[in-house]
């Protein structure tokens, strides 16, 4: 299941950036880490079920390029977002699972108040509770990974996006497929 979430994140990240996937390690440390990026994975991922709601104590706020952004499933804000040790870069917060939570609409699946089947009111939405409606949180997560890739000299923005003022991608059908895939097995303890 971790691979599904990881691949989902990288697929969306890859819409905007060119990168070497082999340089990015999610969770487990591997061999030959020189010049790699390790994205630290939270241990609580196996608690993510249809009934799981993120508590306020599992969200920390950190500044990235002057903007306060949330990192989900964490309760320790003492680390820097990106650190370097022996030419290995560490993203110390689980931007993969956090981005998945936003992009997939998982919070809609766990919301108990749904006046229309399958839909929630904005006032009950996760982004409303976080007050992040005007903050492109996932774009900041992408920027964090992009910054780490630049530091390893193995990532760059795709040129075709530079000629457009605004770029978008369709996520709703992907969200439906992801939620359906994850909803098919309510016990995600194998994560």
C-alpha cells in the first residue's frame, strides 16, 4: 500500500518536474544513499482507515518560503523540514502521506457529516478546519521535494510549464479511483 501512495505522489509530482526516481527513498533506508533524498515516513500510516480522522495533535505547522503550512500525522515540530547529512538529504516530515490525504480527498471519506451522499459541506471540510483554502499546500510539498532534488543536482522544473501562466491537472477521477481502491479494504493495517 505504501507503494500505491508513493507512486500516486510521484505521478502528480512528475507532471511538473523532471527527476530521477531512484534518488528518492520513502521510509526505509537503502544501500548506496550518497546523493539521495530520504522522505521520512510516519509510523501511524497503518491507522489510516475509513473511520480515521486526523486529530489536532497530529498536525504541525512549519514555515516554508515564508508561508506556514501543515504537516499531517506529526506531533513533533523540532526538526527542520530539510536536513543534510553526509550528502544525503532528509525531508523530515511525511510529505507523501500528507499530499495523499489532500489530493485523494480521504478527509471526505472519513467525514461523518454528509448531507449529500459522498459529499460534505465546505464548513465541514478539512481545508476549512485548517484554514488553508487559499494555500496550495500540496504545491508546497512538491516544492520541498523539488528543493531537495536541486540540492542533489538531480531535478528540474519541466520546461513546458514555463510558457504558461497557469497550469492545472484533472484530479477528481484519480481521487475517485484512489478512494475506491483504498475503500475496498477498510483495514489498512498492512500499510
